């Protein structure tokens, strides 16, 4: 039985202060983000989607709206799709300035391999794997969509590929409004695909 699970990264967020918003409430899509969400919905329009799961964050919920309307499926919130926890939430963390220059934050940088400033990569991978298999089971023989965030998607992808989980954020292949597809044969992963219906974006941009 062949089943596809599409991991959709939300669209661009309205964030004029350029802070790292993480799990903070009140960050919805920009006009560009809404356009990106529509492009994702159009990209998935011909897919045989029978299940839609979404992160509890506003930006993911708003991205899921046109997908749900286009595909005729009701979104189900799964908290495991949430953005990774990050101690720098609410801060500006640009390279060479912002919070990273403040000594009180330096202890958070002591272990980039875990990482020490937020949710451990392995915990992210495990929760994302759990929801991916929930989606696979819910859409067995068809396709499912999970609307989530950059770091959770990229961490799961590296975990499934057998790669180390710590990485250079500038090298992530997970653009805004992108679709990472996990293809399962019964319960076994047989392929990973990737598409950018909304175009490319800077993987190191503040926020996710």
C-alpha cells in the first residue's frame, strides 16, 4: 500500500521587527505568505489527500485554510507539529548583533549539537516521526498533508536520511511554502521528495 505524507512549511510571516518569534502568539501570514499558501493549495489540488493535520501556531493555521478549501478536507490540530522551542523567542538574533552579543545569553550557546538554546533535535525528530506515521495511517493508500515549520521538517528529514541532526541552518532545503513529501510502502519509508511551489526563500531568515 503506497501512501504519501506531504510536510508543508507555512508561508511568510508578517514580522516587521524581524525577531525570532518561535512559539509566540500573534504572528500570522503576510500578504506574500497568503499568496504562498494559495500556491501550495494549487500545487496539491490534484493530490489524493484524505487527511490534513496542522500545527497549533497561527501562521500554520492560516496556511492550512486554502489547502483545506481546495482539497475539501477538515484540518486537525496536532500539537506535535508545533515549532521547536527556543530560548531566544522575542529577540533579534542577527549574526554579529542582537541578542547574540549580550553576555547573559552566551550560556545558551554552550552546546550547539543538542542544541542548548532550545528543544533537543532528537526530541523534535521523534515527535515529528510520530505525527508522520499518524498521518500515514489516517490516509492509508492515499495522501496526507501536515502543515508545520522549517526546523521540525528539516530535522525529521535528516533523521530519516540517517544524517547527524545538528547542522548549518543556512543549508536547510525547506523554503517558505515548500512541500517535503514522504512516500511510504505500507509502514516503510521508500522515498523523500521536495518541491517549491512558492519559490525559493532564505533558509536562515529570522523566524520559522
